[in-house]
C-alpha cells in the first residue's frame, strides 16, 4: 500500500508539473498571438514614422533662471546646466536611435511574417509541445512517453530530410534565375533610357511643336501640302503594318515561348504591338487633317476605317493593362492571400469549384477555358460554333 501511495504521489507531482508547463505554454501562445495581431495593425508604422521625425525639445529648462543666476553671482551654474542639458539631449537622441533601429527590425520582420498563413501557429514549437503535454497528461504511461519522444526526434531532428533540402535548393536556384532574368531586363531598359536621354515632358513639348509645324505646313501649302503629307503618312503606315504583321505572326507561332518573345529592340511582344498600334492611331488621326477626298485614299469609308484602327488600339491597350495589372497586382495579391490562407479567397475558390461541378456535369475547368477560347476565336473569324463545345450559362 505504501508503494502504491508513493507512486500516486509521484504521478500527481508529474501531472502538476505538466500542468504548470501547460499554463506557461498557453501564456506564451497568448502573448505570441497578441504580438502578431499588433504587427497587422497600423500602430507599428505610425510609431516608426513618429520616431523617425526630428524631436523638438524646445528652449532649455534653465533659461528662465538665467538672469537670476547671473545677478546672484552663480554664473557657473548656468554652464553646468548647459553641460547637463547637452548630456541629457545626447542620451535621449541615442535612446531614440536605438528605438528606431528596433522598430525598423520589427517592421522588416513583420513584412515577412505577415505573409505566412494563420495556420502557421499550429506548427509552432510551443504549440506542438502543448499538444504533446496534453496527450501526456491524459496518458502518463511509459509507452506513451517513449512514443512522444520518438515524435520529438523525428520532428526536431538536427538535420532536415534530404528531400526537403533538395526542394529548398531547387527553389533557391529558381529564384536566383528569375532574379538574374529580371536584372538583365532592367539593365536593358536602363540602357534604352540612357540612349534616348529624354524625359516625358520633353517628348510632350516636342510633340506639340511638331503638331504646330504640321498645321502651319498644311495651311501654307494647301492641297499640295495635304497630298505630300498623306503620302508620307501612308508610307509610314505601310511600314508599321508590315512590322505589326510580322510580330503577330511570330506571336501566333511562339506557343509556350510567348512569354519570352521580344522585338529586335528588346521590348516584349505585347508592348511592341501596343507601341506600333499607338503610332498607327496617331498617324491615322494626323491623316484626318489632310483635306483629301475619299477616292484619293482608295478607301470606301475612311471614317469607319479610322474607327476600326482606334478600336484595335483599344484592344491592344486593354490587353497590356490587363497583363500589367495581373503581373503587378492580381497575381501577387492572390499568391499572398493563398499563402496567408485568407478565408475570403478560399471561400471564393470553393464556390467556384461548386459552381463548376453543379453546372458542367464534371467537365474540368481547363476544358471550359479551351472551349471559351475556341468560341471567341470562331466568333472573331466568323466561323460556326463547334458542336462538342462546353459552356456555362450563369444567370
């Protein structure tokens, strides 16, 4: 009986020690979550901005007593006050500098930490220890202790598994390749800017001056000036049209290499097409200033042709804006929300999957995308719809 009582006493002591650790873990988890929630608030940015501004200490505190001390023959106290005031100010500036450094480091940490999903708390070491302690307090057998120890060795081994190392190395090399590619593109753009050596305001002023000169030329030369200017514009339009057709042909046959397709000047194909389309639109608008009759241009309806050019330029511009917004805003924000495990994005994806399952009879999303592309291509070319195409009618 005494041995049984002693074992019970030891078991209660172990359970009490485990409970103390559990309370400590819960307290640390609460503090950690509170600190992480503070990182998401705007208070950190406001504190960093506040401490980065120069602090105005105002006049020294001994200034009102300066005249009294001088009249009392205690001028040495004024020098002592000045010295102490300087030391206090230096210590205060040093303290603010240290606080600013701490806040900057905390801001850098928050920039990275806020990208992790909220479920990362479940993988925290303290959270894992808390789970093991809760299992141990419910079952304090030797076998359970050995099992938890094996879990600890497997999860917190000194070296990570080889597969994880290979994945991290491959990811690092991929990121380095992307960084080198972006750096080379940036260098090319900088070199182009250096070669052009002009700014947007200078180009706008030059454009206004060219437009003024053209108006003066048309006004002074009449019909002969209009015909000559139209000849120059049509020659430029022919050149741009040939370049546009060449670029569109290269883009249509590029396949998966379309992302890397560039012009001879190093511009991406969509940027090059937008640039040429914009030039064509400007030339067509300039052609309207030439006082010509329709038979001079051999165009049945110049107004409709000009409108078609304007609409085509709008399509190219919209595509470029869509691509720019996708690469700079939509994709990074969606990736960030996926990494953080945002509830709104996950619920939207679930609703999309549910909608596809309910309305397509099991047809995958990729098949729907291909059917939509085929439908738009046939509609643009005036062809009949394919009979085996899949569509979704959403009311």
